[in-house]
C-alpha cells in the first residue's frame, strides 16, 4: 500500500519481534513491512519507545495484544508524523508527537489513531516524551477517574519508584493531594520524597499499614493505587479510609488472595481496577484530552516530568527488559531508535 503524503518512507523497517515466549533473549531485531496509516491514523517515525511491564508479560506469552493490534511489543512512542491516513485533521507532517499505542512501538515506524497522540511538551527530549503516554494515561484514568482523587485527599501509591509511581506522585501532589508511597530501598524512598511524596515507606523494613495508621491519625488513606496484589489486597483494605477507593492495575504478587470483606462493608470501600490496552480508541482519546487540559501545563511549567532512568538502542531491547526485571530502576526505561 502506498503511503499518503510522503513518498520517502521505506517499504520495510526494523522492529523487535518476540521470536517465541521466553526471557529477554527472545527479543530479536527483524525486518518487516512498514505499516501504512489507516483512516483516522497517523504514521509516526519513531524516535523513542517506552518500555513497560506489560511488554515483559507479552514477551513471556502472558499478555497477548488485543485483536487487530500489532504483534510487535511497545505501548508508547515519541517521534515525528510522516504520513496521514484518510480524514486526519489534528496533525500534519512534521509534527512532533508522543502517542499511546496498542502495540508496535518497538519499531522504526508505528501507526496510531490521531486522537491517541499528544504534542511533545515543550522542553522535553524525545526520549523523555516517549516515557509519558502509557504511564500518564494509566495514572490519570485510574487515580483521578476511577479513584476520583480530589485535592485535599490522600493517595497511597505502591511501587513509587516505578514509571507509574513516579508519575502518580508528581501529578497528585501538584494537584493538591497528600501522597504516601512504598518502595524497596532507602534510595528509592528518597527519590519518591524528592518528587513530592509526603512519606515513602520502605516495605522491606516497615509495615505500610502501621505507618499509615500513625501518619494519618488512624484515618487511613482515601485512594490506593496498587500494582502488587497478593497479600497487599487485604492490607490495602486495612489501610484505606472510610469511603476509600482501592484501584488495582496489576498483580505482581498474584491476583488471588484470602480476603475478609467485612471491612469493605463497614468502611464503605470501593474496590476497582482496569487495564488500558484493550479499551476503545474513543476512551483513550478522552483520557488524552483530559491530560492535555490538566497535566500538559504542569509538564511545560517544569512541575511534572517523566523520570528517565536509562536508554538503550532499539536493537538492545533485550538489555532493557533485563534491567526492568531487576526492578533496580527509578522511573522510565526507554529505547532510542
């Protein structure tokens, strides 16, 4: 298929394929056809792509892409618009954008619906911008929409040094909430507090339920963002305030637990959760619009910034995954194309 608007786009490109389910070594550079943008889509020449936990799960065979999405991993990118599909009106060739994609990010070119792209914020590099979409979309929809966090309320973020965690800490604190977090080392806790957390709890040394009981005068926290699961499910219920909201976005320690639901009833708690990748394009467009209105001004004012930990060349995606699996990073890991 001929690419509209631009004729210098190559017919093939380098992308990272998953040769078979397994460890980081199954990520292999391959030459595949360059995608063409469909109706309402833009083709982006990728400058950088974020690396996320769902990519690791997909590589292991545990998180297949939704129907119609690329089999190539990668959920967030930044780059330049180089071709427009039929009916595109929001972007033009040459625009610098970052975008949330359902797959295909680990590649030289990637197509995305025009409504799921946002302008690269002023003052950010392409690598930094590539670390925005997956984490910022996830935080916004789960903390501020499903969790309904309001100024003056408190938020507990588990995994505070992750890409999700560092994003949630910054946005929530900037929008007027008191943020608590858990992390696994003194350095990670210090990083979280430097980003705006009121208190970072080293979960290897302290029980976050006990610490938060003291820190909140026995009130508990209003919203909890959890990616751990397992025994944290019951402990979150204990740590939540009356009318609190607990939002799960992952289950690193498992999705099954023995839970006493009596406290859910007595505290009038809301337990919810979501995944982002399978949601309709229109849902993601609405999240993008909210981010542009509320969060983009904070980024451009320098009050919120994606925390870039390390970058790797695209061909070293395996090394990027190896690093992610160590959990040694604070913030985002990004592939540069």
